[in-house]
C-alpha cells in the first residue's frame, strides 16, 4: 500500500518553492507541480492500466480547496469507469465543433452576398440588397446565430416598417429568407425558414396588397408631351439631349445613360441594348426614329466603347441628371413616367396591337399563351410605332408648356 502523503495547509502550500511534485495529502495523488515561477495542480492516478498526470489548473488561481474538490470528483469518475481526459477532450471537440457551426446573421449576410453577387447584373443590385439588410435586419438580429432565428425574430425586424414602408419591407422579407436558405444549405441551421411568407408570416402580418399604397411614377398626360418636347429642344447640354432621346425611344434612364457607340448602327437606325444592361436580362433592339438619329448625329462619335451621352467630366451621367432637367423646366414628373405617357398614348390613340407596344417598352408578356405566340421582336411594326411617336412628340406645341393642341395619330399595323 503506497505511503499516504502528509496533509498540507493552505499556508504550507504557499511555501512550496522547489522544483518538482509536492503531494498535499487528503486526496491520493494530488500534488502541486513547481517549475521555476510556474505552479500548477496535478492529479497522478491510474486510469485503467495507465498511470496519468491530469492537470487541474494553475495555482493560486485554483486554490488548495478547489484542487482537492476537483481531484475528488475526478477520482469518482475513474471509479465509475470514466476516463476524465478522454471525456474532457470530447467536450472540447464538441465545443469547437459548435463554435465552428455558429454563424451570426451579420456574417451570413456577408458570405451570402459574396457568393451571389456574380449573378447580379450590376453593383447597384448588390448594394440594394446590402443596404436593406444592413439598415433594417442586422441591427435587430445581426448578432444572433442563424440557427437560433425564429419567426418572432423575423417579425421584430419587419413589423416596424410593414405598414409604413411596405414595398421595402416585402423585399427585405424575401432577402432574409434567401440568407437563411443559404445558411441551411451550408449546414448552419435546420428546420423551416422563419422568413417564408406562405403558411408562415402570412398568418401574423397583413398581406402587402392590403397595406401597400401603390405609388406609380408620376407621368405626364400624353396630350402635353408635344409642348414639353418643344421646350426641351430649346435647352442646351448633353443632359437635355439624353432626356429627349430617352423619351423618344421609351427607354429606361439607365439604358440611355449607359449607351455606347458600339450599340448603335446609324445606317440601319437601330440601337441594340445588351442583355446585361436590360432589366429583364434580355437583349433589346430599339428602332430609332428620325429625331433620335438626329440627336446622335449632333454628338461627337468617339470610340466604340465610349459613352454616347457623356457627363461634363467624362463617364456616365448620374441617375439624377435627367430628372434635374425636368425640375429646372418646372415639369412635375419623373423621367420614368414618360414610359407611362408613351404607353397611354399608344394604347389610346393608335391601332397598334398591345404586344407591339409591350415589346417597345421591353416588357415581358405576363400571359404565357400570348408570349408563346409572340416569340419574335415585331421589329418593323415597332419601327412604325416609334416613328408615329416621334411625329406626335414633334407636333402640337403651339400653346407652349402650359397646354397643346394635339393631333390624334392613327397607325397601320
């Protein structure tokens, strides 16, 4: 039977300074290990057929009383057939695994955007996703682990803006759903997506259609467009020409501002907008009416990759530039609203079929059966439509900006 160590007091332990193991009694095998200025507790014991030295922590952080209690608990584990070192290692491994799988929502947003940004056609799209998530979601649930996010958390994000900023909130919900789906696929969470709408959030939030106040882009009545175009042609500068070109082609502002000479064939009177610059992601060929061609010939044609409507300091005109022209003219409409003006004019005053008008606006036909029969671009019919629009825009401005005598334009199909 091994010799029993003398029981040392706490004061006697403080006086142990020589290097080596100093057994302190009471619990067999418990010793203070001294190595220079470093002192720590060791439990020397037999685990199965192996003698092991098990560390119990540093002294004086771990006191004599604490070390004796820890040693007592460990000897009870060994007596019950448990290997304390193996169990400790398994707990540490489990902790590391749990930490490795703990991903906060804020970090999930960052990784999701990095993975998906190559799918978006321009940096602005990525920025919109990031801005809504960073502004509304991250401050509320950013530090939560994605595995812990529940319906109540998502509701806390959406509820404050659901009725006042319904469109933004609806987009935000979809973006949160996408981030959490990404997290699930990558193994960071399980179960249903708490940001899903159908059968989930639709039971706790009112439908967007019931709360959203639809705000259409302010449009000009089509019978006033002739007067506006006449006033616009009196103005100088690239921005005014770009705005006029935008109205004549019924194009979106970004499509016009980003147009390059490589996209234009003056001899054919065509402007082909590549798919990556179109909202629908599909190439769109625009027939250029006479005045639109005249505008292009007024501008210096440079290299193919050069922007047509250049800003004063080079590069694209800003998003606000064309709207600023209308503001200075005192016209209370938006640039985008002129697409509605064109649509109203074409639908109410011409005989062109609806699909021709929708093609001119680069709209995707919602009716699948109709779309199946309209696989072509109806280009020549659209050319006649745009020429008629050009003629209409050039007429009826005898009364100036405040009013116009207009001529109803019919068109053969």
